[in-house]
């Protein structure tokens, strides 16, 4: 729905939805009648005077980063009026396990505000707020969405100050992205988190005429405003995974490449570095001890991968770490069989260590791992 000057003073319900019919008119009575809507793209939209409306010229380049913390701000922004893109608002409740945030880069040109000192009409029965201010300009809007596990309080904290690519941030945290261009769009195919006026002008360009981009609501006097319910942003658990020692009992071929894969509740997780070994020349007869390999062998060569990863699951998540690779010699290769371990995250967690590894009769290995839960 496009907003204009004629919407100033109009009532909305507790979910910030407009009324229809006679109940939709402005709550404020003016001697000259309800204000009409001028051309929002006029060269000087504040020129002239309309009784009951204040106009303020702004002309600034700004950004806004919002993670929805309560039901009221959530409903106001995802109502579909200006910020919520199609498909996001429908069927979403405060009890949903989905979490949402928005990033907006915008050129703010001017704002219209109703003179709410005028005589107030009796509001419709279900009315809770009215439209106090409408701001015009150009905006590129991004909605980030994810499960309460993926979009937890730790990811939210990073999001509020993150620099760089929006898509990379979303992919690395398993978030979904929806975009909406209203007269402003990225210069390239990659939108970034621009934080200053100079960055916005550098990375975004005008692509259309000004339109209404923000709306501000005011509670109707003597109306019962529902209590805002807090949205529960789950606190993450800091988890450090380390692969300590690799023992090769059968090398299969000379050069081994091993990669790690992380999953949470069956969903793949982003790892900054998946590679454990990269074409490392290995052997299998360096030493022996009383530890048996997968086939009962006791002769092996030991290597220190030095691989680690930091994850941020929440209590109740199941985290899986898998390792697999190839052993290459000349133009032929054999698989290094996949093996892994699983941990269920609790409210409190103890450090754990273990060993994984498999054999196919030609390649054989054991890999020691440890998981700790540092405070920071």
C-alpha cells in the first residue's frame, strides 16, 4: 500500500492495519477539511501550506539497522506498510521460532507530520494508533530471516556492526535474504552494509522517483495499548572444535587431502576453513605403540593438522562434525572414508575429547578431536 499525505492522522489497529470505509478517515478535524495528497516527487514538496500538516525538508543519506526485540516493533515494521516486503508478514506471530532484522540504506528527503493538536474525532472501536509522520525519499531495504538457533543473540550482535557483503553474512549464518528497492539500489550485484553517508553514495545509486519510505505511529490518547512482548533472542554457546592428532596406519596413496564438514540439526554450517590437510605427503611406518588402529595395526605415522573451528549453537542443538577426503598417488586416488562425531548442546557443557577414524583395508586412520566451551 502506498502512503501519502491523505493517510496522516488515519487510525490503525493494534497490528498496525488500516481501517476501511468511514472508519478510515483522519482522526483530526480541520477547518479546511482533511488534507489532500500532493505530488511526492515535486521539486519542492514543502512549498505552499496545507492546513493541519507540517513539512520538514531533510535531504540526508543514512542507514538503519534493526533487529526486532519486541512484538510492537515487529508488527509495526512487518505490517506490509513500508518496510515489510511481500511474503514476510503473513502468518508470522510473536511465538514463531523465526527471527527477523532489517538493514536500510536510504536517502531521506522530507517528512510530513500531522498537527495532532487539532480536535480529535472519536476513534473506531478497535483503533489503537494513528499515523503521525510519513517520510519520503529513496531506500534499499534488506530483511534477514533465520531460525532462533541460526539467528541467535551472538549473530544478532555481529549483524549490528558487520561490514562488507550482505549475502556473505547471510550465507555464513544460514539466514535468508529478501530485498526491496524503492528508488535506491546497489551499484553492483552485491549489496553491502554501508554505514556512512559516503559509503551509501559510493555503493548505492538512485533508480527511481521518491516515495514514502517510513511511517511513524502515535498511540491514540486514552486507548489501551497492548503490552509489548519481548522476542527471545537465544544466547549462543561458544564452542571450539579442534582436531589434534592424525595417525595414518595405511596410506593407500602418497598425498592426503582431508576436509571437515559441520552440521547443526541436520543443516550444513558455514566453516571459514574446511580444509584439514591439503595434498600432504603421508607415510604409515614411522613408529608403533600399544594403540590399535581400525584394523588392529600398531604401526603408524602421526601428523598434527592444527585445524579448529568456532561455532555458536544454542542449548538443544545437535552438532555434527564429519571428516572425509582422498588419498592420491600419480593419476589415481582412493577415498579416505568419512567418519565423525555428534554432540548435543546443553545449558551447561563439559569439555570432551574422542577419536574417530575408519579403514577400507587400503587407507586407515584415527583422528583425535577435542571440543571445549570457552567463555569468550
